[in-house]
């Protein structure tokens, strides 16, 4: 019997057609012409200027940076002792790690060339090896409430020559000057309000734009600490310029590796939930890119090159972040761990992890930080509201937000949970109070309209000296203990701060719908470009909206729904073309029945890439779905 050659040819043609359909390779020019209009549309909707602002104009906006850098450089050459004082919040932790790591790297670089320091070619300094950097997290945490203050005792034990005070609250500078009258205090503040300093103290504060005008915060404490470190290197170069081997020493200083702290600066911007202005976007994008590049390298190689240090790598593992890392993922995974550890009263765990130079020790520190986070419930992001049975009501957010006061008579340890739930239900700034003593009131402040840490720091300067209060705060929440007599004054100051800042700072940007995507625009190239952008406050991630026709529906893990859809443009005979996969998370409980084939739906989704697929496929992550 002769074989049917005609059927073989037909089958071979079908196979070739399938291969061509599934292995279609887009030309580079065609791909760019398809997705570039989408990029321009997204950037235009967010009012992004084509000419970006300069990323390093910090030096012109802050006075006192150069005198402070010279003070640190002279202390290093003289073998002095430096103590960094910060509060227990994530931004200060990152600032302490960035500044202490930077000063240690500069000191090590000066000691690296032995013949420069110790031979007869020129005496450099016999005291450089005695230079020491310590830190103290001095502020109050409600989880470990006590009237006893150990700051005086710790300062007496260290006896520093230079004190670097990070963003001080009311009363701290006077206390340090009384305890250490001979030491020089460098006060690094993101606000332009400081107590009167002595003649030997160095303030690092912003230049006011206009007389009497309020300063709009544009930088975190960690960003200023990093800038102070870089300027200290410049001052060291200037001070050693007369040394016979200055060329070798300057070369060592230039290769000290201070750029690695840019990653901590990027994390600090995410900690403070800063509006994504152009210079902030540049720093955050560079920091996230450095983390991703370091993750693909061996731990030792990445650490030695300054891309990803042991401590940060271990913290990423413990926070269960998934590569490729994005700015939003780091803010959702890593920052809550920082806030929880600070709220628990053990900030040294994070600091020592970020300063660690050993792989095993960093893993132990990161494990302890993860354990503290598991034992301490503290909601530090608005997205966590869903975990306690309530969803944020975005439509209730007003242009001029007011706050709501609540009295909590249950266990005071549940104050954070109650405040978060009330905030999620009402959309208003929450001030929850509870009596902890006859003359003491504990308050928990929760808001997305203001930076709570900056608000409480500013209010502390406005209160009367006998009405001062202790507080802990990060960008989203604050916990404080105040005298009963001072509580009414605190409410007045808070109301005034909210009313004043509501006009200049609108924290929640309305949802921006970026239209639809054609099949040739739903590519891995566009998905990965979206993935790398530093989306955040005032710069929301794109959401696409369009009509689809359902081809199939599948239940995954008894809670998610996977849909295969095709584009639908309104015609009953439409609905052909290339299939597109949608993933609708946690949707099964909300669906009365599974979506049927040829059902028309209106979908809002975000474009995601499948990293586990060799061909770089994409899918849509559903935000909302309605029957058309």
C-alpha cells in the first residue's frame, strides 16, 4: 500500500504554520514603533518633563554641609571619636548605616597603602588608626516604654569628640551640649527649625526659598548623610594635598566605594514614601537596578563590588522578596520589616545587619529581624489594611483632610491595629488615645496625608517646654506618650499642621487609566520597562482598561481565576485574534459562577512578564472586572 504523500504535506504545512505563529520574532524597529507611543502616553499622563532635573543639586540647597564635612575630616585625621545619634525609625537607621559605613571606608582607604602611612617618604598621621565611629538610637519606643533615659550614660561611655545628630526633636541639642560641652555637634535636619546652637556646633539645614516661607521637604536624612560622606572625602583630599604621596592617597580615597550607599538612599526614599520627583526617581531607579544586578552575582563578588552587601541580601531573603525586585516590591516587603523592628525597640538589629561584612553573621541578624517582625504587629503601609478585614475607601479621601479622634478602652497594645482599621474604614487621619496612667495619655496617629514623623517632630518644637512629649514615628504612623494636661494643646497643633500641609501635599494620587493595549503592544519589552520604573507617590503605576471576550476560565489554587481572552471592539462578530492571559487574584469568593465562554468583560489590569517562560510571555494582573 502506497503512503498518502498529500496528507503528509498538509500535516507538515500545519506544523509549520503553528511554529511560525508561536515563534514569531518581531523586528526591532517594528517593536519600538509599537511600544514607544505607549511609553510617551504614560509619561505625559504623569506630567513628566522631558528635561529631567539634575540629580545632585543637594549641595546648593543645604547650608552647613561643607563645615560639617571639614569637621568630620579633621576628626578622622586626628584619630577622634564620632558618635551618630538617631531616632528609631527606618530613615534614621539607613542614615546611620550609610554614614558609619562611609566613614569606615574612608578611614580604611587611607590605611590601605602601607608605604604611604609608615615609611620615610612622608609621615601621614599616627592617629588615623584610632579613629572610631559609634552610634546611639536614643529615642523612645512605646513597645519598651520606660521613664528612664539611657542617652546620658551611653554618651558618657563613648565620650565622643564629634556628635552627628540626625533630624533632632525638641530638647535633644541642649541635652547633648550640657552632657558634652567640649564636643562639636553636627545637627543634620530636614527642616529649618532648630534650637539655638552653641558657637562650636554646626547646623546642616535647608536654605529657605523665601523669607517666612515653609520649606517643602525634598530629601531624606539618609540622603543628607550620604552627601555629607561624599563631601568628607572631598575635604580629606583637600587636607592631604600637601603630603608627598598625595596622589596615591587621593587615588585610594576616590576608590573607597561610597557609591554603594546610594542603594540605602533609594530605600530611604521608599521608607519616607516621598513624592516621586525627577531627582528621587533617578536615585530610586539606580538603587533598585544596583540591587537587581547584585542579586545575579555570587554573594562575595556582589559584596566586594558594592552592588549588594551581605546584610541587604539576607534581609531580602527574609522578607520573601522575589527577583526581579521593583521599587513597589521593596516598599511592600522590606520597609515593613524595618518599621516593625524599630517599633519593637531593637533598631540595632537592622543597623548591624547593614554594617556587617560577614555572610553568616548577616544571615543571623536578618533572621532575628524577621522574627521580630513576626512577633510585632505594626501596620506601616496602607495596603496592609486588607489583612484586618477592611479595605481603604479611596473615594472618601478629601482634598482638605481632617482627622478623627477615637478613645480606645481595650488593651493598649492593640492601638496600632484599631487605628489602622479605623483609617481603612473612614479614610481620615486617625488619632486614637488610651489612658496608661493617671497623668499620662498614649496616642497613636495614623495618616497618609502627611509624613507623621515630620509632623510630630515639627509639633514638638511648637509645644511649650513643660509640655514636651516622647514619640516614635515613621512616615505613616506615630506612637507617643503625652501628659494629660498637654493633650489639648497637642490636638490644636495637629489640626493646624494638617490644615497647613493639606494644600501643599496631596499624598494619594487618583487612579490614572492609560487606555488600552493592542496585541503587538503587549510585549515583554514593555512589561519589563514598566517593571523597572520607580512607581510611587504622585507617580502611579499604569493601569490599562479595555474590553475582552472570554475564551476560557480556570480556577487556580481554589481562590484565583485564570482567563484566556481575546480583544473585543464592540462587534458581535469580533473576538478573534491572539489570546491573552489574565490572572484575577482572590476572585473566586466574589464570583457567583465561573465566567462563561464568549462572555464580554471590561477589564482593568496591569501588564506583567512571565520570568519563568523562555520566550518572555506576558500576562495581565486584573484589578477589576465587570460584565459588559
